[in-house]
C-alpha cells in the first residue's frame, strides 16, 4: 500500500469551516455559515408581553432525527 502525503492549506477553506451558532432559551440550536445566518436568520425584538422571535427565511428540505 502506498501512502501519499500532501500539505493542507486551511486558509483556502477557512470560510467554509467557520460556523455561527444561535441557541435559544429552550436549547434549540441553529448552526450555519456566518453569511447565511446573517442573511436568513432574523431576530425580531419582543415587547413586555411577547418574547423575541426568530424568523428563518428559507425553505425546509428535510426534518429528521
């Protein structure tokens, strides 16, 4: 078996590895690339009677365990 070695330059994929995490009071978590979170996840301020809301502007493609 031949083993080939190569240098890994993580600078080229660093933005793909970064993730932003939004965690709610009830331990729900939204994780994604920072630019996608910024564009698609909106946190609307609440008032005295209602808590803040999270709105995700995207289509659901899968729900599973």
